[in-house]
């Protein structure tokens, strides 16, 4: 087979290399941290897909030998989870390996994996002639959650409807549907709320789903405090995931107290002292307590600030390729200190001088600095200027949305004119 023929065949595969997942190097480096954390989550039923995505990221970063190891782990993990030596769950994995060996210049090995893909697709055809195999839909949806948000709900729905016995696919469809409603600021209809309840019954160990369900019920006006405490009491028996613990701690912060959220986070970390993302969650709990509670009480306890500072400094070492947000968080803590306020401004000025390349990172920096100017430095005009800088970047993000929301409250005619002339986001 010629190189040109091989390229054409490779491009017809369903795998990470053909899903238009290219992203900038900073985003891929940050995703590497997510993949590392994801691989330590207990009871992770998406671990095989995690290794597939991790291998793709490594290949894009030029780490081709590491990518080969991740793809091999993906195949081993998927087979173990499916309790079989082969199956349609390997189609994406073999496609990835075909592309990897093509990039390595080993066309014979690449062709061997192309043949394996053909054999699997012939042996395990899709239940519907006009659709992809549900295993491919599920993995594609899971991958797009990290790199491109569009079509996630649709692909999970297709996978779950074609193979209803796969509990994690149904759970992921429900979670993706709920989050889509939250992102669009639309209320859940009763059918989706009921589907959440049913998914929770089928997937009782999913901490994120349990916490999300409680949050939705609270939004409907129910008192969930007792159930939040009960869920926290059972946390050791549930799947300890980054997203699940984050959701539970957020519930604690909102419906119990920020102080109790710290206690819970530290308790779970003590049980799992080597889990990196738990250290990050403990640090974030301290930041929640110091920053948001101090808006009503502008003089937080210095002892709590002194505890939070080294926690956030450690995050810079634990997540070396994801420093922007961690540096901003550290600056926010310094701003609440009785004796280190100048360090906050030094950090912000350094970050503003060396602006990040990514539009959403710029929005985050401008928005968070505006917040710092308003609450900590009492500089209302400076805060407005940075909110406008964040809003002026035509890219969808929570920071742009927040900046526009705050600016809309201002009665200044110039700001109103600025908002009317804002360029719509391109995506």
C-alpha cells in the first residue's frame, strides 16, 4: 500500500486523530494534568478511554513513545473492564495506534492496525446501518467533553439508547444534559429530573451524579441539608472522583457551611494522602472560605490565610503546566492577608505583563483582576476597565458572561454603548 493510499485510509477511521481535536499546546498540557488525576480516581469506568485520550495528547506534544504506552494501557484497561480479550471497544484504540505508527514512520505496523479495525468492524457491526457503533459514540462523547462541547449530549444519547445496559453511558447522558441546561440558564423539565432520579438508582456509587441530583432538587426549593450530610458520611464508599468531590464540597459550602466543607475536604485527603486533586480541593475550600465569606466580613482570620497560602503555593508545584489559575488564586489569598497584600498586586502585575495567549485565559485574568480591584483595592473605575477588557474578547466563557452581567448593572451611558457594540463570540 502506498503512503498516499495509507493516508486516505487513516483519515476514514473513527479515532482521536480524525475527530478535529487539535488544541493549543497550553491547553494540551493542562489536559495532561486532568488525565493524570483521572487515572487515580477509584472505580473509574472511563479509565480505558482516559488512556486513549492521554495517548493522543502525548502524541500531539511530541511524546510518541509515551503515547504508545498509553494506548497499550487503554487496550488492556478496556478489555479488563469489559471482561473480554477483544471487542468493538477497541476500534478507536486500534485507529489511534494506526495513526501513531504512521507518524512514527512504521507503515507496516500502521497497516496491521488498519486491518485489525476492519476485522473488528466486520465481526461487531453497528446495530444500525446508518449509525456508528455505540462504543464509538460513547468514547467520542467522553472525549469531546474535554476538548469540544458540541454534540456531547447527542452522542451519549445515541450510545445509551443503542445499548441501554451500559449504566455509565446513561449516567453520562443525564449528567451532560443537566449541565447543558445549566450552561444555558434553563430550568430542568420534570422528565429530566425524573431521569436523574432513575440514573441515580442504577448508578448508586456515582458521587457526582448524587451531588448533582441534590443540587437540582435544592433549586426546586427542597431542603437537602440532611441528605448532603448523609452523602458526605458515605463518601468513603463512593467513587472518589475530582468532579464528584468538587460537587459535594460545593453543596457543603452552599447548604452547610464553608468551614464544614474544609473539614470534610481535609478528612477525605487524610484518607487518600497521595491523591493530588484532593490537595487542590482542600486549597480551594480555604479560598472559598476566605474570599467569599470576607466579602461580608472583610477581615478574615489571619491564621486561616496563613494556612491557605502554602497550600496554594504547593499547587504551583503539583500542577506546573496549569499555573495561571493557581497564581491568580494565590494572589487572591495574599490580598486578604494582613501583612502580604503587596504580594497580590505583584503577582497580578506579573501576569498582566506576560499576558496568556489563549483568549479564555485572558478573560479569566482580566475578570479576576477586576474582582480584586473592586473588593480588595476599592478601585471601582479600574475594575470596570478590566471587566470591559474581558467582555471585549469575542469568546464564550463564564468569565466573559460574568463580566457582561456586572457591566449591565452600571448606568453609565458609555458602558451601555460599549455593551451594545460588543462583537458576538465566534464559538
